[in-house]
C-alpha cells in the first residue's frame, strides 16, 4: 500500500523502533543529553529512550536549546535514528542541519500528512530512505523541499559563495537550509541578536562555537548573550569540577571573542536598551522571544541555538514565523476565569495552562486586563507559556500591543476555569513539606523581584539548612548593590548569583544535599525535576519565604484559589 506523500526536510537513511508522542517535547530539560532518555517528569513518555529510535511528535516545544541537545546526542552516537513531525518544526530540525552540515552526522528529518503520520505512529518499526518511509504494508513516498523557493539578494549570495570568508559562508548555508524548510521566500535584516547557544549542553556546543571562531567568525549586529552554565568569575572557588567548568567557561569566552556582549542573562529585555515595537530582531531563548513579541511588540522568530550565531554573523534571518503578520495572528481565544484577589503566582500558572491548551498556535488570552499585570507578571506568563507551547508569542487582551488587531477569522474558543487553575496548581505544587532550597530567578530576577524577596524576609535570616538562591543578570545585581538591597539579601543568607540561571545551574552551586525545591517560576517548576533530580514545587512568594525561614511549607493552594 502506498500512502499520501510527505516532505523530506533532511534526507538520509535510517531504521529503528518507532517512539510516537501525542505531545511535543523540549529536548532541553526534557531529554538527557548523555543517554537520550526522556527526563521531563510531566511528559507522557517520561523514562523512554529516544536513542536509535524513529521519533514522531506533532512538533517540538519549549527551549531553543533543544538543538544543542540533539547535536550533543548526535556527536555521542545517542541521537534518534530519525525525526518525523506532523507540523513545521525548527529547533530539532536546526540541530539536525548543523549535525549534518558541519559534522557529517545525518539524522533524517521528515514531515508527514495526518494519515501517514498516524500510520507510522502505530507501527512497531520504520525504515527511511531518501525516497520513502516504510512500515509493514505501507510505503509512504517523500519528496525533497524545493530548492528554488528562496530568493537571495546579491549580498546574501556574496556571503554564500564564500567571498566574505568561510565563517559567513557556513552561516549562510545553515540559514538557507533553515529558511527553505520554513517555507521562507527571502531573508530579512535584523537590528540585533541574542545568543542562547552559549549554554553548555556538552562538548558539541563548544566544538560548534570554536569551529566557527577558528573560521574567523565575528558578529556584525549588536549581540547579547544568554545566561551561561557557570559563574564566569567564580566557578573555580565555588567548587565546580574543572571537567565541566573549564569547557563551559571556554564556550562563553569563544562567543565573547566573536564579538558578543557578555551580558549573560536570559532576560535581555531587562537591559538598558530593550527592543522597540516593530523592531526586527534575531533572538533566541524561548522566554525572551515570547516576551519580545508579546509584550514589547518587537518581531522575532523563535530561533534555535546555532541559528542565533548565524543570524548575528550575517545580520540576516529567514523571513518566516513571527516576522510575518500571518504568523502573529491569534488562532485560539482563551477566556480565563481569574478569581478576584489573584496574586503574582497566578501568572506563571496561567501561562503554563495556556500553553497546554494552545500547544501549536498563538492564543489570545481574555479576562486578564482587569488584574493589571506588571511587567514581572507578564515575564512569568511568557516564560511558563514557552515550556508547554511551541508558539513564539501570545496576546493578552487589553495589555499586549497587537491584541486587538491580530485575531484570525477562524480562531476557536476555549476556557481556563477556576477548577483548571486549581488542578494546575496542584500538579505543579506536588512534593514533600520539608524544603531544602528556595529558587528565585527563572528567568533572571528583576530588581522588583529582588526587592520583594528582601522586603518579605524583613531582616530575618534563613534557616541554616535551607539554601536561598537568586539568579540574576549582572546589570540587575549592580543596581541591587547600588541601592543597598543586595546587602539586605546577603544579610538574610540569600546567595545572589550572576551569569548562570536555574535551567543551566549544576552541582555544587546547586546545593548537593537538596531534595525538595520551591520556586515562584512556572518554567522551573516544569523543567526542574528533570534537570535536578529533585522534587520541585511551584509556590507563592510567601511560601518561599516561609520555607526559607522554617524549612517547611505544606503543599497548598493560594488563598484566592481556595
């Protein structure tokens, strides 16, 4: 039997057992880069090995760093045999493009129509050739993407032909491959870039960066850097093992030598010069992308790691995704039934649930404007949304710039009820009453968040066997030091750490004896269990303060949910 044909995004030959997923997966925080095992405790396929498997999912979700995890798996021989998607997908596809383009490690990537995808998902094994994907009794032909859909300008061709050096040639080859699979017909200028690939997922990230540096790569647009995997100045005295700290620091140094600004923050919108409405930018890091599009009104696709450097080197990005009006339109309207008196902890919860009900499309959230969300509320919303949705943005009616104008005529309606809010809170607040670690700053804490924690502690010192750690950008830490707030936090026993963030922190900076963590971050409540091996609970700021002072806080709902 021959089925309806699919598309070959990256051609190759592979075979293996089928691992099918109904729900997208973030490889960063969701897959062990050393083994290929699914470590996302909230995912239905938790504990399943993807190494050597033909992996099917509708599309990926979550972190832009998934491309780095896939490259690491490919270099270690633990990658999936092939990736098969039902919808457009960028992050893992880019990782596969880099693995093949720069290192000769081919992971076929295909996109199948619904009937064919369902048939392969139900199969036990699958074999892939450049012409077809075969399962028992069914041969599904696949066709290559058209090579001539992308129209390059003369300046693009100069770079692609190698006239401006091998680094720009390599960057343009990767950009063009990504643009074609996205269906882009052109590239577009960007005014600035933000690098997410400076997080150390493993040796492959370092090999990529140093290879590009050796090709004399230099960025040509202002480029900021994401949080890295060590406190760059203090990792050695913190006891970080040299076999991890050394390469992680080298990775950061390589990007700095290529001309990137050592901002080391996952919240670049907190810097002095955030993007303006309508500004075309080339950002990576999921929460930063979603905040830039949704709150600032800037325009950027959700660029995977490695593509971020290619954009910074060339000043060009595929004209696709959220650069275009058609991909910024809300295709699902979510009515949120928010109880009165809801506190700041409502926003990560709403973002998390909104991602679940809009995993593959831009939503419009209604019913929230009356709560008057602060910029920090919106940051928490965007970050949590990015863990459960593949969409590059969302709209909040009455708050975000385009909410009233960017609604697709075919948009459907769903609701998030009070009961669903309570259920979601219970899901993210599970764990022991005894708490060893309070985690603040995912994404990096703002000055207002630092002030709220200092005010809540009110001069009281944490319990000796409970660690309280805030991760924040260097600029925020400097401002906190200037107004005396940093001294207040340190007097209370709070460690404020620059450069790294909760999604890149490792032991022993992450306390070795910690078993239960409480956090105000919906993002870290989701990723934390898989990354740390600990129970991680979402709590209110008052819960976190109680845990810091007493070492205990029972799993409970906020008062507005009771």
